[in-house]
C-alpha cells in the first residue's frame, strides 16, 4: 500500500514537473535567463521543490555549460527534483513548445517576416522580457547585498563592470568567478586549519603547564610532609632521650 502510494505520488510529481516546464517554455520569450526566472518562481517560490541557493548554482552551471540555457536549466532542475526520469520529463516539457512553434513559423516564415503586426508584437515582447530580467537582477542582487560580505559584493560589481563596460563574455565572467570561489574556499579552509592547529597547540601548552604545576605542587607537598615527619621523629627522639636521662640521675642519687 505504501509502495503504491509512493509510486502514485512520484507520478503526480513527474506530471506536475512536465506541465510546469511545458507551461513555462510555452509562454517565455527572450532567452534562457527569462525561463530561469520563471523556473525560480515556480519551483522555488511556489512549489518549494528546491531552495534559492540551489537555483543560483543551477543558473551558474546552466550558463557556463555548452548548449541552450533553458535546456541546461531543465536538466538540472529535473535531476534535482526526480533524478534521471525527472530530467527527461523536464527536458521534454521544455523543448516541445519551441519545436512546435518554430515548425509552424518555418512553414509560414515569409508571411511572418514581412508582417508589420508580428514585428510590433515582438517589440512589445522584448520590452516585457527586459522588465522580467531586471526583476531577476534586483532579486538576486539584493540577496548578495543582504549577505553584507564585501568579498561577494565586490565580486558582483566586478563581474557587472567586466561584462557591461569591457564586454567580457559572460561565460568567462562566470568561470572566473567560479575559480575565485574555489581559491577563496581553499584560503578559508587553510586559515581555519591553521587556527585550529594554533588553538590545539595552545591547549596542549596549557595542559603541560597545568601538569607541571600539579607535579611541582605534589613534590612540594611530599617534601613538606617528609620534613614534618622528620621533625616529628626528631622531636620524639629528643623527648625519649630526655626521659631516659632524667630517670638515670634519680637512680644514682638514691644509691648514694
């Protein structure tokens, strides 16, 4: 009964994953970043299947990997949600709408290319896409600012300047940021290891000093106890000697 319930729950989850990716892909125009935005709103904010940090990592991986960002993101999200089957379902849901739409457009390409209303429609879509991407920028950028880490903030600003001002390819920017993250993690790890070693050595030194102090204290107590014992024995011996001397004198006086 539990296996059937689990199986049914997984099927429902896979069906929900397929419908979600199908819907997102059908009504998303403007590139991979837009579909990633809608995936975040769907799977992070609404369904809570993955958390925001995972979505950020998936976005970076999707952008830095070869291929379409939308398909790469669908692969990562599907795998995270339901493994291999989830990945296949998510990819199918993502690629079916553009395949159908592009197939129709390819048949009527000449009519679409010269149609004024279609051109105006695409212009309006571009404005909407820009607004969606701007919303993502403020959302993710705000999360970085809330960390209050000057390292992450400086990295974000440097990546923006490199791509916007110096026209550095976004893949190069992401890979450079990834290398920087690895170097930073290693540096933090080495620092913590050195700190722990210093603390451990300090604790060992304190233990040694404490042990030496206890040893000296014990030796002093033994010495004091031995000295007092010797004084007591000496005092008892003197008392015995005095008693014997007194007894002998009385005897001689009586004889005479």
